[in-house]
């Protein structure tokens, strides 16, 4: 019999705050974390805005010498993981360490390290390239460093599925506990893509918004949407087997009951027509949890603010939920956070859990010009007080990756 899996700890570093508490307060208030692009030479890029993290200090978590051996995405993951484990009040001692695993995804890993070290190689030669270059760059190093610093000796892995990386990682970690291979998992996603080559690549592929106004550039489901706003950060959760959590008196945010993951087999960047692949992931999550679609009250959408994604995700929800699609609420928190790529699923699963726990549905801000083809209830502009029993979080990634998580309110 499958074991029950609950969320007992959360931690995040986002453009809306360097803690989940600050981030969630700003989400509920409908504040935007998008601002002018300042980390790079903005004159080089047609996109002028980004959702950058402000005033983050990794030395609050590790000393400077060790921090210099890590890429920025690992900094975000490690800080968020430490916060999540502290929030869960989980002591990882020798007794339980082999039963505590780590599964943290990243879409592109240490791209800042790669870029900087390539410049060093070109200008100063092979001897000046850091011996830590490869361990800093590889996407699995967030999981590796979290395991090392927190002493978690269970399964240690990393899902790299573009913008679905965080959600796939949480779903895969959920399955580890469900089948009995771990008692607890530290899981989520981390990303630090605000670097020259990433921004240039996304600009070249016309994926980024060219709206120069930071307050309105990220506008999911709005008729005037023109691309996503690049963002950075991490969202990490502690998952535990229900009886394990109960025995130690842990608080519980929500229960994860279903996971769906599919492939489009269609195109490297464009979603499958009508959102067919996303619809199958949503359906899988419902079937995995044994939950009737009519019981789902809220969906945290992938909602990137790109023309095709928002339209096809809307169609996917309609195809699965039928008439109930018009009765449930669906919002995109990317309207406030920007798009954290591989970390998006981590922070958005946290938002989904908090929505269930507190009975507050996050808004989709900047939704001012309705798109006739995006005609569902996107919780426009203002958060809503509403109790729901089941909620879902969706993520879709380049390569045709689709992932959905189904969460249940725990009394």
C-alpha cells in the first residue's frame, strides 16, 4: 500500500523576498518583484526588465571560502533548504540520515560559472580556470551541496527538465517516499539564469517580454502579453511520510496526493497543439491521487505570459475539467515573481500548499485586457479568500516536458 506524503517545511529565496514569509506576504498583496535589468549591461539586450533577487547574502548560511566554490544557483538552493529544514524542525542525525534524501532540480545549472570561466580561459589560459569549475557548474550540485551541508544520506538526485525541473523533482521525491524508500526528502528547484548568454538566448528566440515597464511586463493570460520575464531563486520543501511526521509532532502544510508527468513528442520549444501533453499530465495527477476533477478548487498555472503557453494551458484545463474548468480558480504567480525556469515549480508548489493551508488564492496581477480565448477565472489582480480542498500546480518545459502535482488540504 502506498504511503502518504506530507509537506512539513518550506524555504525560498525569490525576487519578492529572501524568506518564504516575506515572499508570501508580497504574493498575497499582489506586489511585483520585476524591476529594471541591473545585473547585466542592459544596453546589449532588447529585453529591459528582470526579476532579480535583492540584498541576498550567502554568508548568512555558509562561510565566504566555501561559498566561492559554489555557483549562485547553489547558493539559493542551499539557503532555501536550510530554511525549509529549520521550518520543519527536522534534526537529521545519524539514525535517520540514510532515510533522508535530496532531489533538487535545475534547468541550466551553473551558467554564470560557465560564462565567467570561459572568459578566464580565453583571456588567461587553462591554468587560470578554477579547479572547482565543473563541480560549480553541473546542475546536480545544488542537491549535492544540500546533502553535504545537511547530512542527508538517502537518495540524492536532480531532475533536469527545463522549466518543469522543480515540479518533476518534487514529484519524483514524492514517489520515493510513497514507495517506502525514504522517510523524508528535501526537494524543489533552483536557478540563477540572469547571465549574458541566457538572456541573449531567450531574446534571440523571442521568448522574453520586450515591454520596458517593469510593473506590467509579466501579464499572464492578458491579451497584451508578449513574453516572459526572466527571474531567479529557489523554492525548497521538506516532504515526509505521514506517520513519520506525525510521530515526531511535525506541523503539516498540505498533503501531496498525485503526480503526473508526460512528454509532448512534438517540438523543442512550442507546446503541443491544444495543450494535449499538459492535459495528460493533469489527468495523470488526478488519476494518481484518485481524485474526481470536480473536487479541485485551485490551479497554480504555469502561466508564463507567452502567447502559446497561456492559451494552450487554458485549453488543457478545459479538456480535462470540462464545465468545472469555469468553476475553479486558476492564477499565475509568475505575474509577480517572473519566470524562475527550473525553480518555478519549487516556489509555486509552496504557494499552492500555502493557498490550501491559509485559504488564500494568489492573484494574477496585470490582467487588465481580457483575451477572449483565455476565458477562465484567473483570480485577476487581487488575492481571494477561498477555502479549497484540492489544488494543483502545473509546470511545462522546453523539450515537451509536462508535470502536474495534486495537493490536498490537511485539517
